[in-house]
C-alpha cells in the first residue's frame, strides 16, 4: 500500500461528487473536460503589499488548505485522483473577485515513478515553492497546510487567472525527476468545497507528518508514536 493511497482515493471520491454537481471545471490543459491550453505568465518574485492588492486568497481569518499528493503510475491510471492533467477550479476565477478576500484551497497532485517517498516529498515541495509569478505574493506553511496569496492590481488588470497560477505549478512539478503528469485543483471563494476538502487534507497531513518524523528523528518509539497506524498500513503487503 502506498503512503498516500488513502488520501488520493478520498480525493477521487470527492472529485466524482464535484463533477456530479457540476462545480468542478477544467481551467486549462488537455483532457476530457476540454480546458484551453495551459499558458505561461511571466516568472518573478513579488512582494504584494496590502495597498496594491486586488485579490487576497487564503488570508488566515478566511481559511486555506494546501495539499500535496503523489502516487505511483498504475494500470488504472488514477494517480491524479480522476483529474486530467492540467488545472482545475471550483468557484470563481480571479477576475470575478476584484477587491475581495476569499478562502483558498490548493491541491497539487503528481503521478509517476518514485523510488523514495521522502525524497519525492522534498523535491515536489521545492517545485511547488519555486512556481513564482510576477504580481503574485505567496506565503505558505507546509507543516500546517496553509497558503496565503495576494494578487497585485497590475496582474489583475493584465488578466492573470487561476489557470496561469496552476500552469506554473504543473510545469515545475512535471520537471521533477520521475513525474509523468501533474494536476492542480484550486478551490476559490467556496467555503463549502473547502470544508469538503478538509478530510483529504487532514489525511495527507498525517501521512506526510509520519514520513517526515520517521526520516528525521534519530530515536523512534513506535509503540507511543501518534503515526504508528500509518506506518503499519504503508508497510503492509
């Protein structure tokens, strides 16, 4: 059993429900949903101050969840939790949120061949952190699963979309050795969908917490560890 099989399966089930209620759309990338081709936005590191902010997403009082998942290639092809390669969205796009502060969910999924989960986590986390765009300021806390973004007024006027933000993440993740395909899902301004994502985010956080603890602590007491159920399941044949 793979480390993240459970949260990937849970996400796949939620994706089916979002498709059924027509809340999920493909914002960019080839696939059965027919999204437009992914387009690039200029790269760069920006510090967007409050006075220059057109849209704020994931501000702590609004709430945010950031999820990173990966899964090995398999015959069923479900490593992207039922999502086609590319960028997907639930809720309004940035152009509909001018002047607003809204909750944010960001799910990044990678499918490929991973020899070591800890190495995969480090490489994928670096890839996500490296997807910096002009006019976008991002603060993230991987340990707590929070992400906070500000979009500058200039970027908003220039037509920046969630598809651009997701395309940058897809490009960075697919550049990681072993990754065959990636998908990004944004939940923007939809608190109900963000609550529905919470069980997936919690399961992923526990699995990754167990992975990090196991690989970074010198002394292990498996009998009293809060993650021993996860390790036992991951090692089961």
